[in-house]
């Protein structure tokens, strides 16, 4: 299906004006692919899609389709080993209470991984976790902690590679063909809707995870969002991004040092 830049512009302008979401600076190629997918799935023309986008209910569906929600527990296991063995112990040297923000938490697997890791380290109660996403539907899934049983196979493999102290089965029950994660793990997690593009800086953190989110933004937007993360970190706080992402080229690069280049962990050294 052929759509051109002017069609994409019509869509982003409508969504921005009517619903206050700004996709203008999302990476063009993946945004276009997603629009084509929506058109094909719903058997719509561009004009029909634009009409439907005035409807708030359809907009929620549109948001879920536009944003890529793919995630896993203990995604990139070596990253989680670095967190457990280097980053969290380094933060604990200076803080008794740790504040962590999962930005773009999707369906919450990353948050459960963090909670399991912290529980196994014996410090779950000393950590406050905030998990945010743009997409309400995916955030509700995160809050429910109910996952497809099949997805637990990959999660279990990741957990084994991470070298956790137990087995992932210790943390969920099988109920009617689903995996229900132990709600006790996340009882202190605050899940909130927050838009990294239009949302404000809302707090200060010791560690921010924003993994596999900025990959869908163009460089202008990555730059803006990274400035917000810089502002949201305490001095000497840590920022973890996705393995295919980097901040070395951005405006605030000189305010961070690279702590682990492989696993893309950076430390704020200047205000
Ligand atoms: C691929 S998932 C990443 C999930 C997890 N961090 C991981 O690495 O597995 C990307 C998430 O970013 C969210 N997202 C996209 N644009 C966003 C924005 N402007 N503000 C907040 N979240 C956003 C999407 O809704 C999606 O859930």
C-alpha cells in the first residue's frame, strides 16, 4: 500500500491537535510501516483512517498499534547481571533508599524482572519503583501482571542466563493457561501514564531505564528526551538505554560518562 509523507503529516497533525499526542518526530520508516499495518488490518483508506481518528476509543487502539510493545523479562541477560553486580551496589554505597524509573515499561516484564532481581538481593523494600508508558492499554496489562504462558519459556531462558538464585516458576502461578506473576513483587510499584514527548520532568531518580523506546524516535526527539532524563537524574545517577541506542552524539553527552559500553549504562557526572 502506498502512502506518502503528506498523508503521514495529516495524521500526526490531527492526533496532535485533537488528542495531544505528538508523533511528529518518531522515526519515519517505522511510523509509516505501522500506519500501513493499521490500514491493512482495518481495511481502511487514509481518508477513512483520518475520520476514525476523531473517535477517542479508536485512538486507544491506534496508540497500541503505533507504539511497539514487544518486551521480555530479563531482556538482554548480561545487562541485568551488570545492574545486579555493579550498578545497584554502587548506588547503595551512597543511598539507603533507591529511586528507579522505568520509562516506556510496556506490559511490565522489565518491572517484574527488576522486582525479582531486587528481591533476590534482599533489598526490594528499600527501592521505590515508578513505571510509566504512553499507552493506557499496555499499562493496564502491566498492572495486571498476567502473561501468556508461552512467553514464560523465553522469560525462563533469559532468567537462567541472568543466573538468578531460584527459578522463574518461584514467582508465578499457572491459572487457566496464563502465568499470574506474584502481586507481592510489585505492591510498591507506582504505574503511571506519562508521555516522554509532551510530558514534564516529574521527579528525581538514582536510576532510569529507558530501553528500546528511543529507537523509535528521530535524533531531534532523542535529544529532547535525553535532556529530560538528565534533568530527572540525581547527580551521579545512572541511565540505562537499549543495546541499539546511544547517547554519545547528543547535546548532553558531556554530562555523562560511559559506565558500561556493551550494556549501554551511563552515569550523570554534571548538572
Ligand atoms: C519496545 S517497548 C520497550 C519495553 C521495555 N522497556 C523493554 O526494553 O523491553 C517500547 C515502549 O515505549 C512506549 N512509548 C513509545 N512512545 C512513548 C512516549 N512518547 N512516552 C512514553 N512511552 C512511550 C511504548 O508504548 C512501548 O510500550
